[in-house]
């Protein structure tokens, strides 16, 4: 009995919700920053340094509520990552310039 109870507990903790599985299995071909040349899951992009926690929570809530489709989440996340990386790429030029 003890083994089956422990087994049940493990099964429940390892089961992903369908929306989470969809985010983990949907990949985006990113061409910026650390993701350049890699296929990255929407889940990994959502949890990357490029997506602020507030944005991630909001996107996940909207997706779970059915207000955003998987395709929309994918588009939003890849756009945020692309823009954030572009902004980051511009910074060293400004930082390296002599101060007045």
C-alpha cells in the first residue's frame, strides 16, 4: 500500500497540464542572442531572462483563460525576445562612448 501511495503522489506531481505541455512542445526558431540558430520552446522563452515576471504571469493567465491562442503567445514572446535582444545589442555602443 505504501508503494502505491508514493507512486500516486509522484504521478500527480509529474503530470503537466495540457496548456503547459503545449507551451513546452511548441518551438520557435529564434535568430537572436543566446537562442541564435536554435529551436526554443515557447515555455523556455517565457521563462528566459528576456521576459519580465509580470509579463510572463499575464501571458500565462490570458493563455490559460483562452483569451490568447498558442500562436498568439508564441508571437508575443518571440517579439519580446527579439526586441529585448536588439535593445541589449545597442547598449554597448552607448556605454563605450566617452562621457561628456
